[in-house]
C-alpha cells in the first residue's frame, strides 16, 4: 500500500529524471553550436583531429555506441592544447580514454 510520502518521492524522482532529460537535450543543443575536435587515436573512419560543426555525423555516433570513450575525446576546439597536454600524462582521463579507444580500434580490424 503506497502512502502519501511514497507518492511524493515518486513525483520527486520523476521531476529529477525529467530535469536530467532536459539538461541532456540542452547539452546536445550546445554541442551542436560548438565546434568539436576529436583528439583520440585514429580509427578506420574517424581520424585524429577531425573537426565537427553542427553536431556529429552518423558514423561517429555509431562509433560512440560501440565505444563510449570516444565521446570523452570529442572536445571544443578551444580546449585542444590542454587536452593534448593532459593526454601525455600517464593516468590522466585523456590517456585512459585513448587507451580504451586504441583497444577498440584493435578489435575493429
């Protein structure tokens, strides 16, 4: 038997989920306005330093579905220098993502 408090908790959870969905849509819209550059290892159809404006093409989305780490190395162009520097540091987020993508690239062949 559900109580009034349970119903309120469910409503709060629904509101949080809806808010997260709205934020995700806003992030996607913002990414479409921002020019992104891929700074990960080259793949068959996705080369390092590929630049994307107005969103990502379908083939990039397909790679992201198979290897979500790729999304982490699609960055705004103005962050390129910092990401490149960080990728050289062992254990950094960029270095770990690059290794994950390299493993994916090896399995892709």
